[in-house]
C-alpha cells in the first residue's frame, strides 16, 4: 500500500504461514535434469521440468538450491 508520499508501508495483514513458496518453470527450460537430480520430490523432467507443488513446502531449501543450479535460470521461486 502507498501513503501520500508514495512510500510503501506494511499493513500488517501478511500473517505468518501465508507466505507460501510458489515455484514455476519458465519456457527457457532446456530439460537438463539438474533440478530433478537435486530434488526429485519437487521436480521431474520430461520435455521440460514440471513442479509437484504438493512437495514444495517440505523441500524449500532444496528448491532454492535447484533454482540456483538451473543453467538457464528457468526456476522462479516466489
Ligand atoms: S535445472 Fe533448469 S533447465 Fe534444467 S531441467 Fe530444471 S528447470 Fe529445466
């Protein structure tokens, strides 16, 4: 939210537990398999990588590692 000076301030409505990690794969994926080798609970690779969203929360660290390891930066973590 913006105040009259255009600055962002917190509204306090972001509650703990609501900041769930979401993972998407961009079209630039080259199906190299690196993400699957790091975390096969979340990533599986056929024509392109796909995400098993149900397993993301339990594997956050590995998801971040996979995102960092992706050679084309196709793994978007939000
Ligand atoms: S590491 Fe990146 S390029 Fe490789 S399969 Fe996974 S998303 Fe695709």
